[in-house]
C-alpha cells in the first residue's frame, strides 16, 4: 500500500537540496537516506534520498541525480510516496494511518449515527475527518482528543463527543443577559 509521506517545496541553495513538507509521523524512518520513494506525478520518480538534514526547523533533502538548483526546482510540489505493508501499524498506539481510518462509521458517545469517514484532510494545525452523513451532506470533524474520544478499528467506528453546533445547527449561544432579559449589572442602577 502507498502512503504520501511528504511534499517537495522550493529549492534550497544551489546544490540540489529541497525543502520538504513532512506528512508522516515517522520521518526518520520514511525519509531516511537510501529510501526510494515513488512520486506523484509518477514521471518525476522514483527518487532516492541521498542526504537529509534539518535547517531552521525545516527538513531539507537531496536526491540522487539532482545536483543543482534547476533540478531541485523541477521537483517542486511533487508528492513523495512510500510503499508500506498494509498490516504495519504506527509505533504509538494512539496513531493511525489514513487507510485505517477511511470508511469508519462515526457515532456519538450515545450511539447516534453521524456518518462515515470519506476523507482525511491534513492541515498545519490539525487533521480533519470529512464525514459523509446519511443524507449525503458532509461535516468536518477535527481529529483532536477532546472531540474524537475513541477509535475502535475492530468495530470499525470512531466515537465522538461533538461540541454544540459541530454536527447540527443547534449551537448554544452564551448570553450576557440574565433570565429575565435585564442586561444591567448591579452597579448600573
């Protein structure tokens, strides 16, 4: 099975290095020197990682056969794809590969059906589950511990405790007014 592990960014310097947007929790394993990665678009690869280093908080890679800035710039926006055994699991028990989460049923803690995960969007701040509801509409659910309380791969479900308004239109709006509608504080009288 293939997993996208990175996206190549801009060229760095004149010797063929590129910046990389890492999309794996295991870069030391997937993006190590000697790793051979497929690419999307396929015509740009496969690419063999020659060297890797961190510079100013960004991962820089150099690939075999790419020795100048022009070659590095030609790889910009290429996705790097690793071949992974489908039975392989992440090291941390609270981590999951996208393929493990796809098509899971999403239910609330009380068992109410929300829908099915059809896509996982990886954003800089957090990941989002794109969930198709039974009526065909979609809802986005942040993949954070406070909302997604359980992933049960054996039962093929994700249990969520959504805040008001996340999966329905009945958001609770806090009001500064007291019960009888008077918004004055004691000092305003």
